C-alpha cells in the first residue's frame, strides 16, 4: 500500500490510540472518560482518535481532547455537513482536530466523500479481499566445488 501511495492508518498499535465504541462503553459510556484514560495511558506524545457515529459524539471527543475524530458510517451529505460544522466550530490549522471519514468507502463511491472539510479518507477496501502474490526466497547452499545444488556455477 505504501508503494501505491497510501498512508497506513497507523504504523502499529503503539503509535496512536483509537477509541471505538467498546472502549467508550468500558468507560461507562463516557467519551470524556475514555479520552482521559487514553491520554493518561499514552502520555503526551500519543495521538488519540475517537470513532464517532454522530456530530454530537465528535464534539464530545474534541471537547475531551481528541486529536482526530473519525466520522464513521455517515451518508455522504450528512458527513459533509458534520465535517463543515466541526471545522467552523473548532477551526482549521495545526492545532485543530483532524476530521477523518471512514466506513463503507470504496473506489467506486469515495468521490462522494471528498470535500475541503475532510482531512483523512480511510478505506479498508484497498487491502481487504486483495489477492496476494505467493512468492518465496530460497537459499540454495553451494557445494564444496563452488556450484549450486543443481550443478550451475554461482559465478554466472
């Protein structure tokens, strides 16, 4: 994916904390509590992202200190309205929260989600269901005569 021009969502589980509904439910259903717990566990250097199902949840996440709000499974028009509202309310620039859109985006419908108020577009469709290339690297030891196991010279 990197070779094709995509950015990974995160390098590994330690490079950003992503709070999903289960994490919020585990904190009594409070987005504020979940973000506070994530910030406490991750320290000052780890970004926190919150998966949001509504504009209200996104605002709660931003108020709590989330760095990224993921508008998940929104219809395109609803997502554009929510993203615009977030940018108008919370601003743009290096200290403003990032707005990510995710959920059901594919190569066929992604254009409907593109707008100036969205910072990140996420789609798992670029790696789910893709056929892999099956290849291997064989190490063939040379024998004492300097030839590979099949009789060819390694110098060729």
